[in-house]
C-alpha cells in the first residue's frame, strides 16, 4: 500500500526549531521531485519547499534562510528542518511529489501539526 506518513510536528515557541519527517512506503520516489506543503487554518494548502531527485532545492520567500529540505532516497524519506519559527508558520504540514501525482501517491497523508506560539 502506497502511503505518505508525516511526523515531527508539535508546539514550539517563536524562535524555536522542529524537524519534520515524511516516510513514503510502498513506492520508490527517488526519481521524483518531492516537497513540503502547508495548510494554515482556514487557508489553502501551498508548497513551501521542494527538492529534485538530484538534490536541488527551492523555497518560497517566506521560509528562505529558515527552512531546509533534504531527502534520503535509501530510506524513502524527506525531511524539513525548520528554524527560527514564527507564529505565521503555524499550519498542518504535508509532503507529496512536486507537482502532486495521483499515479504515485493516490492520497495525501494525514499531515503533522506545527503550532508556533508563546
């Protein structure tokens, strides 16, 4: 069964750090670009960081210099290191292919909640 499982979220104070993990089981995603998306309360889900199969990364301006995406193809896992967190980073974080591919991952994972608050 192909699925995405995100983990590592939690409650953190402004300025803190978290490391998110996304394990892709049942599929070899090594040849695909992968990304982290987030959905703040009441808003749409948007891509915030992506990484190609060759390791080239890109970020939206709001997270540049604070977030780092990486991947371990041997473990079928994608990571997101988040530093200097801000309240506006509060969201449910998901991983998926970039762009999302129903043929690769038929459904999104459950996501992991990140809450930045004092």
